[in-house]
C-alpha cells in the first residue's frame, strides 16, 4: 500500500512557481464567467512566479497544502484590514487547485490558518468571498462562519458583492 504525505506548511521561495500555477488554475476555475475576462486575466498576469517569491517573504503569512510534493493550494493570512470589524485576524485567500478540491484539504488549511492566527494572539477572524461564489459560501458556513458583513468590489466594469464571514 502506498502512503501519500499531506502537509500544511509555510511557503518557501522555491514554492513560488508551484503556487503561481495553483493560483492561476484555481482562480480561472472559480472566477471564470464571474469576474470579467479582461480583469481576471490582468489579475492573473500580475501574479507570476516573481510576485509569489516576494510573497513568501511577507508581510502576509503564506501557507501551502503540500500533497506528495505538489502544491495543491495555498492560503494567506494576517491582520484584519477592515477597521469597521472587531475581529483581529483575517484569512485573505484560500485556494485549492480544482482537482484537489472536495477531499478535506480546505478544512485542513483553514484549520491551520485559524490555529496560527490564534497563536499570534488574534481575537476572532474574518474571511471575505464573492457572494456568487457558492462553493466558498457553503464551505465557510460549514466551518461555522457567520455572514455579518458585506461590501462591493470593482472588477473592470463590473461591481460584485462580497460577503464577510466571521468567527468569534
Ligand atoms: C472553498 C475550498 C477552499 C474548500 O476546500 P475543499 O477542500 O474543497 O473542502 P473540504 O473537502 O475540506 O470540505 C470541508 C467540509 O466542507 C464541506 N464542503 C466543502 N465544499 C462544499 C460544498 N461546495 N458544498 C457543501 N459542503 C461543502 C465538506 O463536505 C466538508 O465537510 P466535513 O467537514 O463535514 O467533512 C475549495 O473548494 C476551493 O479552493 N474553492 C475555490 C476557491 C475559493 O472559492 N476560495 C474561497 C475564497 S477566499
């Protein structure tokens, strides 16, 4: 029987290319048809390998889900950016490659983000996701998040509603 190793760990500069691929594949899959094509392409082009290499050096903490040496997804976290909300921590992004979704890795990555924020002394956390992103919405509810905030974000000529989920 083969054992597959699954590890959630801090990203290293050498992970940059693999994270950039995971980012592109996940965002195309999640936002294609939701965010206008031109805006999405620009967002993806801005974040190449070099961008991710710099991201491994902060200021946000960058974690990867490593499945047998492949970066299956990533998460970024740090201090909450929305001053109107009392929660001190924030998960900025949580994305898995499409073929690695639905097998428990999101829960693993999310759990590690929560633990890390708590160990850094953060009281509560918030995650924002687009209202039309049903998969994310169901996932965050399932993890116990409560939708208490909303806002708008512009993507090219389209404005999309986003929902803020919080954990006490
Ligand atoms: C959202 C996402 C991170 C969830 O990760 P995942 O690995 O697919 O989810 P998991 O397999 O860990 O599921 C965890 C739990 O949530 C439930 N769940 C996950 N997706 C669900 C869905 N679409 N509908 C209902 N339940 C869902 C699972 O049943 C599981 O339940 P359990 O804890 O009782 O076993 C992942 O699907 C993803 O990367 N999606 C695209 C990107 C995205 O939308 N990111 C969020 C924006 S920040």
